[in-house]
C-alpha cells in the first residue's frame, strides 16, 4: 500500500542496499520513525485537489505476473522513514556496497577489473576473461548511476555486460555533484571518448548507463554532435530521463524500491538541482529532449513498471521516435528502479541479455 502524498529522497545508500538485499552490507545511516501498520490507511481512497493534485491510497498486492524471486523482492520490508546522513556518509556506504556487489557479479559473470586513467580522467576497466579476435576492436563506455553524486553502479553495470558481450568496458569515473555541477561530467566523458577514438572506430564504440548515467549518455551524445565528432554506434539508456526542467509522474509515485521505502514529492527545480547548478535546465545538452535528436544512434531503453524513472524513460523514448531515431523501449512488469543490479532475479538475467544482444547487433555495422 502506498499513500502517494508521502515523502521521498532521490537516491541514498541505505535504500540502494535495501533494494539489492542479496548482499549483507550493514547500513548505519540513522532514520526517523517509520510508518507502522497502525498509522497506514487501510482502504482505497482517492481525492483530487482543485489544482489536480491527487491524494491517493491504494492497496496493491504483489503481482503474480512476475517471477517468484521478484515477488519476494517486492515483499521486502523497507522503512519509509527519511534518512539522516551527509553525502560523505552515503558515498562511503555505496562504495562498500559496490565492492561487495562487484564480487558477487564477478562470481556469476567472470571478468577482470582494473583501475586506470584516460585523458587524465580516472576510469575502471573491465575485460572479459577471453575476448574473441573479432571483438578486440570494440569498446563499451559506461556512465554509472547514482543521482549524479554517488557511484551506484560502476562495477554492477560493467561486469555482466563485459562478460556477456565479450567486450572491454570502460567506466568513466566522472566528477560528482554538488562539488562538480554540469557540465563537468559531460566534459570528462567527452575527453575519454575523444581519446578512445584514437584507437577505436566510432562504429565499434557503444555508450551506455543507468539512471543518472543514462541521462549522461544522452547528454554526452548531444554534446559530441555539437562538437562535430563522430557518434558512437549505439546507446543504452536504462531507467533514463532526458528532461531536467521538470519531473515526470512516476517520480511522485515511486522511490528506489518502487512502492516501498521513503518518498519525497518532486520539488520545484527537481531533485537534481545540485547537478544542474547555475545552468539553464532547458539547455539542449543538459536536457536532450530540447535538442535536435535527428541522427542520434540506435538506442535501447529499459525501465521497470514501478521505476521512479519510468516517466522520464518513456518521455525520452517518444522524443527519439519523433526524431526518427531507431529507439526501442522495454518495460519490465512491476519491477523497481535499476532492478537488473540484483542478479538473483530471472528478470535481471533477461534484461542484461537484452542489453548485451543489442550491442552485439549494433557494434561493427
């Protein structure tokens, strides 16, 4: 059950680790009092304000249309209490989680991980245990998720894709907000891309990311076009969004865990204000829905039915279609934001294979 007037934060360490509870990483960030069964509304209600704001309570059972594993995940008890903790604490917890999650993914999808630097920018490099000769001329560039201020996916987004595509993956460890607002992350990614162009042909380069990384994927590609650089062969934008001037409907309904966990209503200026900084939120690089998207590379978009970025993903997909882009959208029933970071779900296996097969089809063409 969810009363849609509750409050939400966009991204935090405890919520991410609750979402991927297959890893036993302790969460020590303090929380205020959570809602109890006694406090919660116990019947369906719907009241619409004069301005159209909905005050809604719905009793929503776990659907039988998803895997048993996914049903169990949706039944996890996650506190809806707001979390206390500064950015440094959240980054520390996510770093611990990412290290544990990376090892779990390497067990399932064997690959080698190394740190490096390209064009003066720190990167993580994941290489498959074996790369066929036909794929040695390919590279994938990953832009991790984490609401622009955390690393919530550099390993979990890289390792399975490197293994499944048998292709080297380079994750750009771009500078984070609020210390480094737009366009710092875009600029560093462009620098890495330009350096990789010295070794790889554009038709053999793919660019992808999840959540904030998906937004950056679109932003970087628009910027590459502005600079007159050749574009990558394919884009993967997963739990994506392309408009930072306003928030979509799903942001008011879902948090990181979908219908459970903490929820804040979207505020004026949006929750990514620290990333936007002093920039115009309708800048065509910052918000690619305002750019000329004609000629953008083939793009795969994936989201969950209870994904807080579902609206953003569908809005961006429609913008691509209006521009005649070869863009496909896959929405997984009832699943929350970036669910593919939980390798125990059959749906995660399916989503990761869709991503890998897409890049295998599009690179080198």
